[in-house]
C-alpha cells in the first residue's frame, strides 16, 4: 500500500495485540481494507513441537517412528519410551523441569494454548509455579524451546501478578536479549509483546531502560512484521512518558522511524505513532528534529485526508506541541498550512477536533511572536465561531485560546466588538467549567483595558459575574472577581456594580479556604468599597471580620490585598474605629514588625487606620501631624502602650470618676448653645432621612476621599509635612483664599461624618446607640465661633498663629511666669470638674485652668477649625506643644526658588504668642523640664 492510500478505513480496535485473541498460531493485524497482512507469507505456521502429540486435553499420541517387528530390542541401559496423556496443568508444569528438549517443547506448547484461553488460566499457571521454570527456558540452548517460552511470556505478561513476579525475578535482560537481530520474527513479536505489557508499570520502565531495551525496540520499528512494529511502538510510547527516556530517544534518532509508521496500512500502528510523537514533542529538541524530518508535512497530510478522521485528534495534539516552536510556526505560516489549520478547525463538524484545534492555538499563543502570526491570520474569527459550538469542551477550549490571545493588543481590540457578548452568554451556562473559562477570558480582556470593561457592562455582564461569585469552582470565583475589579476602576461602572449588591456577594469568597479566591475577593473589596455607602453595606453584611482574619494568612498575596482593602475601608473615622475594635490595628502592627511578612500595603493600612482614628494614634504615638484634622468626638486618653486596647468614648463616659488621668474631649456639637456661627458648627435641624436623601448624595459627599481610596500605598503612607496651610505664600490674598478653601474642605469632612453616623441608625443598630451621644461642650462651640469671626479673617499666617495662641492662653488661665508654674493650681480645678460631671471625661472647653497638654490640644482643635496648619506633640511629665512651619520674611527675596520652611514651637504658657525655633535653647526649655 502507498504512503497515503485510500483504502476503506477500519476501527483501531479491530487490530489488537496478538495476545488479545487466539490464532493458529499467530494473530493478524487488520489493514484499512480488512485484508490480512503479508499474503502467502502469513500462511506459515509456527511449529511448537517436534511431534504432534498433545499434552493437555489431546488424544494419545506416539513418540518416535514405528518399530518394525524384526527390530532388535533396545539396550538394557536405555529407558523405554513412554507415551502418556495428561489432563492436568499441574502435570505439565512439572515437565518444565525435564532435561529433555522434546518434553520441554511440548510442555511449552500446551501451556501456551492453555494461557490463551483466559485470565483465569494465567492465574492458575502462576499458582502452580510455572513462571520461575519458564524464565530459565528463555536462555535455553534449544531454539524451539526458547521460542516457545518467549511466546508464553508474551501472553502471561498481561497479568498484573505475573508482571510483579517477573520484576522480582529480574528477567528483563533475558527478554530484551530475544530482540537480537539474529532471532526469528516470531520471537521478536512475543518478546516485544512481553515488554509492551511490562512497560505499563513504572518499575518495569526503569528496568527496560537500564538494561538498554530502547535501542533494539527502535530498530524493530523497521521490522517487516506489523505485529513487531505494533508491539515495539507501544512499548516505546510507555517508556517516553519519562523525560530521561525521551532524551535518549533523541540521541538514538528515533523520529524518522516513528514518522515512517505514519505511512503504515494498520490504524493501530499509526495511532500509537501519533501518540508517541505527542509525548516526545513536548521537548524543544524533539520538535526541531520533527521539523527537520518534514514531520509537520506528514501531520498536515493526515488532517487533509478524510479517511484518517480517527487520527485527526492525535495529529492535532502533535501540531499543538509543534506550534510552540517559533521556527515551526513560521514554517507552517509560510507554507500556508496555518490558514488550512484554522479553516479545518472552524469548519470541522467533529467537536473533539474543534476542541483540540483550539487547544493547539492556546499552546502556541503563549509565545508573543506566535500571537502576532495568529493575529495576522485572523485567528480571532475562528475562535469566536468556536464559541458558538454546541459542545461544552469546544467552548472551554475556545475561551482558553481567547485568554491566551489577549496578550496581543490587536486581538484584545478585536474581541471588543466580537467575542465579549458571546462570552457573557457563556457565563450563564449550566456547566461550571464553561463559566470558569469564559470568566477567565473576560478577566484577561478587561485587564488594563477600560474599553473592554465598558463592553462587558454594555453586554449586561455585571449580574452574571456577581452570580458566579457563589459558584462551586474556585477558579470561576477568582476570575469573576478579577473582572469586577477591572471594571470597578471606572467610577460609573463601580456605581453599577455596587447597585447589584456586590458587597453581600463577596462575603462567601472572603470566607473561602482557597488563597487565590481570598486574594481576588479582597482586591475586589478594595476596588468597590470606595464610598461611605459601600463600606457601610460591607460592614452590615459582616464583611469586615473576614477581611481582618485574612491579615493572618500565610500567603503574601492574601495579606497584601486584604491590607489594601482595609486601607480603603479605613477612609473614615467610624469605619476605622470599627476595624480597630476587630483587632486590625494590632495585627497590622505585628505584621509590620516582621521583615518577611510586611509589605507597603500593610504599612499604608496601619497608617490609614491611625490617621482615621486620631484618638488612638495620639495615645499610641503621641503625635498628630498638620494633616491629621481633629474632628468632633476626638479624645485624649493619655499615653498607652502598643497593643493596649483603647476603650470607646461611650464606655469611658459611663465609667465612674477615679484618680486616673483626665480624658480630654473635643466636641463642638451642642444642642444647648446654637450661636449664629459658620457652617462648620451649625446644628442640623433636619432628620436622618433628610440628611441621607439618596445613595448618590452620600457618594457626592465623600467624593474627595473616594478618588484616592484605591490609590497606591506609597501615596497613602507619607503624610504632608507642611500641613494644609503651614507656609507663608507670596501674597496675603492667596493665603486668605487658600484658608477659605480649606475651611470648605473641613466643612465637607464634617458633613460626611454626620451622614455616615446617620447610616447605621437607619440600618438597625440598637436603641442604646441611638440614645447615647457624647457630652456637649457649649464653651468650645463659643470658642469656635469667636476664632472663626475674629482670627480667621487675618490675612497673615504668623499673625493668625500669634493671635490664636494668645486666645488659647487667655481661656486656659492666662500667662504663667516660669517661676510660678508650680504654683498654678490646675489639678484641683480638673478634679472639681470630674466631680461635677461624675465622669473621667472632661470637655476641653470646660477647662479654665490648663497647662501644657490642655492648651496644646485646644490650640490644635481650634487651628484645625479655621484652617491653620499645626501639629500636636506629646512630651514627658504633662508637656505637650504645637509645631508650625513658616518662611521668614528675610528670605523671601532670595532667588533660585523658595527655601524650605522652618519649624517653630508655639508658646502657649510663658509668653503666649511667642514663636521659638525648633531645637533652640528656649524651645527646649519649653518642651522639657
């Protein structure tokens, strides 16, 4: 038959191992036209014995020639010939130990026929101990005995127990020796059959390889006997599953012999050859050898031949490996075979062929040059067509191919118009694997591509994506979360996602045991929890607890993304307080102490939590920067050690007065005193419902914060050192305008906090929380009104600071000479206030006699109200001070850029309004005893 004949095709199952069916004495492989191989050559029979007398189940036979009556009697020392009929296998097994070659030959023939009858007979022979004496016959001097023993092992080796015993007896070398060129074809056939059966086990593979079995097997691929070829290629296929065998196969130049088998007229041989090529072409060197031997041409011809449709799937698997090689890819493209391949995949009606074609594209598309060639051949159209297949396997493979092609920008742009709507439909499939593959494709399509993200939203993809978050497959959940994260980078899409109850849907993934799902879910929280309403929904859904728990993960990505999510969630004081209550701050502090576990996000989250829980920050660090704006509800508990829990203000207010340090409270909200002051302190007449009229109003109120909510941790980590208004500008007009702008920003911050405080009350918090409110401070409300009216209009910042310092000192007992500091009886005054209020918490406005730390806190609180930048620093022994940054008048005219501002300490005690340069002698006397 020619290389690519057109005979009738038969099933590979029709041509089996010779041991699978009895023949007299050998099996015949089926050709494509169902004719037997070899014509008259195949009519020869193997002679099993030198005589025809059967041993098992046969009729009595005669040994030797007929003795004539006139013949002389045999010598007295010679045993008379004995003719017997044996009906028991055990008797024949005993004959295997006979020294007579005729007996051995007959016994082997009988055992061979017995073993052919079924697996039970093979087990019987094993139990009777036939294997061990038979192994000795493999090296027998008599050629017929050796041949018959080899045939028996070809049949017996299909039994697992026999395989195990043969490995223990270490007969592999004896079997491989039967593959020598001088041995008969029938010995080659059954020896290779034995090795093919044995090579299914890993230990046997090692033994065959170590005893040099690969080289004679490759030589037998050129045997004229098809059974020998079939057994040899099957054994080689089993061996090359091991990398070391594949390397040796390359050294032995076996690929040309394997390619020749593709021209065989026997389907089973062609199929095994393709499977073997599919394994060895996993290695780059083998792919190069296949290309050099025109192997790709053979494979393309198989695809073009309809009669070989049962080989197409395996041929595509080999081509898929070859396409990973750039040189092979270029060769296929130049010869026009690539276009043929894509057309073949698109037009085929066999689902498995389409699936394997898509898999071939996926493998090749991981190489950037291959992606470029695919794009030039418009592979995207083929993949979109495959998405419409009715076969789920084809849909999955096509989705995976699209995922790989997404690395090419041109392909990404193509799928924007075609592909994304089809993938959205696949998200609604009943098959979980299909949904996972489609979500993966969308994840890659939307990464760093706002246009595709919009296309997903326009195709109504948000709802099915959120539904997938409750999928049973971790991969599907992770992919869907990635798509939502990519989409949420755009504010309009983020709003749409929030409307679909995404926070509730993320609770399950946050509780997942899969680290990839945990990481992706936390990242989605970071992308979507960018406004007050979304964070409140997350809190009410129980999402903060699992986020905090994820900080303890051993996985770096999980810790990083959960830290990022917490950084976003801590964008307002109430949420930061709740996170601290759940232990987030302590965990982050512990993480940041570890060199191996900390990351930029954990550090940023820690700082963000502190910056939005200023009471805790000041108690732990003793420092508030100019960007840390004190708001209503701030309280100074005093210094606490890291890790110590800071009780909420409510709990502290409900405690009985004691000898403990007085807790100072800042609160400008009061229902008792309502002077006509600035908008900052105007009490709200409206109810909660009016303050929170819609979700959009909440988002508008918090827009300034949301814009930076998903930003880089490096931006969040560093605090402005100059504050909002710490340096003198070039003109007094600009200074005044900037102060007013900052005052408006402060107003928006207060408004946002009021709205956020109102949200939990609407969502069902306990009645005790509704009833309790911090102690009012009418005096402080008056202070805010007065400084806003009298000091805020001052255009020069230095004069503002001096005026505010004098104002604070006046309200706290006036100027105190250094020599009379110890006579300033502030302790008794504070004790009286605690007794009157029946609490350790004292509003700052009610203190009329205060020293360093009372005055410094009041100065910082009032400065923040009117937009004067200053920091608050806690010292030892009741000392505290405020630092401001100013540029001196003498350096204003210096050319070459503005010099950095200098830091000054504000004197509130000895010479109120005085400014002392930091680290000067007078500043040190003010800060330290």
